[in-house]
């Protein structure tokens, strides 16, 4: 007999017995015992009617239950319709409500109150009845076990049934992701497709040209896969965006969602984390299941370090184990789908150092795109993007604003533009002007201006000389950053004044530059010592910067001859609870840091003593105007020496290039 001729076994038409039906049946039975009385109905009787029954000798027996109430049984001859002694008034209680049979009793019920009083009343009523025919109450004690059983057992049964139901649903893989109660294991990803388009495009992303090229290639791959697969290329599985906070990682992902003509799933890494066991892994499975159904598509996980931290660190249990299970499921899913499915994962994180190495390997995240803070050209492009939606004065220059915001990320630039627009609106202006941007920059850098903060003249003078000391040291030191503004207007929390500098876009820093910056930072404390022969707490933030800078130079950058060319940066991160060097090395580092800071402090004092007359002029001008710009400082101190040196070097380079240009032109003419 062939396989085709084999008859399949008949399937039973009876439904499978489920434990939940058994639980439900037990609950119904218990409720039935409590709510439905299967005994015949007992009628409440008034005391007067009861007394009449006793006098007429109609009662066969009286049974007192728990000394609280009495059940009254009428003589059978009085309730039977076939009897000659039948009384009409007992017709209703004589028939049982169940099958309309004869009701054997009890027929009536009455509350007795106190037992002694009840017995005395009963004896008084029967004084005319012969003694042998008198009623003697029977006493019975009953225990109601159904009520307590339901009160205790039913909630316990419901609780146990609910726990079994939840555990079976949570652990039932056949139900699929999202099959749990309340869909708790279902993915929370937001889907963007042709029905829910994103308005952000690559035109709204500025200053990230290299990153845009990388992600644009991914979008192009999804739109035209044959262009790459014909040459043997494979679609990348993952793209990891790495950068500081506010540099535009999420914005770039939104632009991908706006540009791509494919479904885009967006969610945060914290969306996988839940208090229930197994929910994170279930949501990962459900997310990839939806993605495969809509492939080709893109999955974007923002702040992936919430679930992607390196495994095995720390001895915590519970939530830590659940996070690791979620990460394991994510790793499996990234390896599980084939490359021709067209599912690409994009993720963003500002802490790539804590991510698991298995997550970062090629084959999972094939591309890691670093997004740094924008340079001068990038900041100018970002300003142009944000200035498009603001009514600005024609005198506003995006290049000028970019020059005044070194080190600003895209989010900070957007905040400056928004603050400037709000300030102009508060001043009832029709367009945003340059002074509004200056005020916005001051607010972002230094904090909100404290106009009502009253400062004593003595303290204000100390602040003026402190800031003037910073300004003069920065003005005359060759490698210090150019000064932009110095002010003694109190701002923010604990900020009584500040000097703003304009650092260059540099990627490496020399020892001379760090030493000049350290000397400039100590200029405020040095000015207080020279002028008042006292020091104040105003230099706390300066000392904090100098201390960090000193330890970085010696223990991280290897800029000390005695300590040597060593760096303990990564070793400190790996050994958070122990120093990665000996006690002798630690003592040497501390000694060299103190010596380095003391040297620069003495250098600042020497420079300020040499320029003491200029220090007084600058401080007095600050006391009068409270804010000095670069032009004001140049008017008081003269041209910055470093600027003259740069001009001389530029002229020398031009003169050196000029003869070579003439020789080249002669050679061309002779040929």
C-alpha cells in the first residue's frame, strides 16, 4: 500500500479537556453551594403568628439552631391536602418548591433572642395544654463549612489559576511573540511606512557629510539592490551610529526614515526592558518577525547600550540576567535572518565602550559610523539649516555665529537659535538680530542672567580682578585661545562672572598649549593674590579644571619626564576599584602634578605683576561696564602679541612662495 493510500487517523471531534475548564467548574460549584439553597424554602414567621400556632397546638416540633433561631415543623396532618385536619393557611409551606413534593420541614423560622426568655414564653403559652402534649425545644449546633471554604478557597483558587495561566502563556513558545496576556511580549516599535511618512530628510541634516554618505548608500541599496548584488556585494546587516550626545544620531536616523521608500521600525533600547521574565527576548522575536514580513525594511534601535552592555560584568542577578537574555536573543536574531531578506539594523549609542564585543563584530554591525562634533564649516551649515525657520535680520551671518560657538554640537546650536528667537519675541522685535544671538549664547554658556542679585562692592571688585586676571593671561600667552568676551554679570548657579574664549578647531594639542591654558586658568587666583593678598572660593571651578588637566597630562598623555611615556587611561576604566599602578608611582604622579600646577601658578603671578597697570585698567573698566568684548579689550591692552606673530609668519610664507611662482612662470615661458 502506498503512502497516498494510507488513511490518516481520524481526528476526534471531542474538544480537548483543559485545566481551565476544571478550575471554572469548581468555582461554579462552590458559588452554587453558597448562593443556591437546595433545601426547601423556609418562611420567616412573626412572633404573633408563632404564638397562635403554639396555642392551637399546630406545631409538631421546634428545633433551636445555634441558640439563634428556631426551625418550626408543622404537623403533617395539617399540611396534607388529603387529610381531614388540613388547614388552608399551611397550603403554601406544605409543598416543596423542588418538584412540588410534600415539604417535610422545616416550614417556618423565627429568631428567638435569649434562650431563657424563649423557653419561659413557650411554657406560658402552653399552660393550658396537657403536659404530655407540650412542646419541648430540641437544641442543635451546626457548623457552616461552605461559607468559610468559599471565603478562603475561592480567592486562593483564583490566584493559583491566574498564576498558572500567566506562566503557561509567558512560557508558551507556540503562542508566538505577543501571544502573552495583554500583549506584554509584543514589540513596541513604531512603524513608519507610506501611510505614516517622516518629514525629516537629508536636507535637514547638516555637518555630517561623511555619515550621510554612508547611510545614503544603505538607503540606495534598499531601493536598488540589483545595482550592488550584480557585482557580488551583500547588503550590510547592521549600521552603528556612535557619537557624543546631541551630535545628530537620531536626526540622521529620522532622515533615513524620511528618505527610504521602505518600512522603518523605530524603538528605544529601554523598550525591551520589562519587569516580567522573558518579555525582552519575546519583544525582540516579535520585532524581527514583523521586520521579515515587511522586508526590505530598516530597524532603528536608539540608545542600544540599554540592552547591549557587555555581559558578565557585575554579580547582580534578576534584572541583569533578563537584560543578558534580551541581548542574547538580539544576537541570535541578527545572525538568524539571511542577507537576502533586506532587513538592516541601525542603532545609536553615545557609549560604545560599554557595548558587548559580540554585538560589535562584523556580521552583526558591519559598519560603525563615528559622528563627531561639527567643525567650523559643519557648524555654519547647521546654523543655515536652523536659521531657515527664523525671521532673522539681513546682518546675521551664519559664519560669524559658527565662529563664536566652538565645540557646540548640533543640539546646542538648535538651542541657541531657539533661545535667540524667544528673546527677540520677548523684546517685541519683528526679526531676530545679532544682539539676541549674543544674549542667547551668554544664556547657554553661562546660564540665566541674575539681574536682581545684589553683590557687595568688595565682592564685585574681587570678581572684576579675578576675571581681568584670566583675560590678561589669555591675551599675552602665545598658545592661549583668543578672548571673545569677559563679563562680571552673575549668571546661572554660582557663576559670578566668566571669560569666553574662542578655541581653534584642533585635533591634537601640544604640551605648550596645555601649559598656557593651565596658566590662563590660574590667572584669576593669581590676580586675587597680587591685588588683595588674599584668596577666595571663586577659583573653585578653575582649580578643578587645572587639577584634571594636570593629571591628564601626566597619567594619560605621558607629558612628564619622571613618570615617563605611560598612559593609565584604559587601565583605570577596567580597574575602577583599584589603581593600575603602584603606590610609589601614585606618589610620584601626585608630586609631579603639584609641581606642574605650582610652576604655572608662579608663572601667572609673574606675568600679572609685569602687567599690573593693565590689570588695574581692565578691572576698573569691568566695574564700570560689566561686559567687555574683544574690541574693548584690544583698546585697553593693545593688539594681541600672538596675532602679530601669526601675521609675520603669514607674510614670510607669502614671500617664500613668491620666487618659486616666478621661476615656474619663466620655465613655462621657455618651454
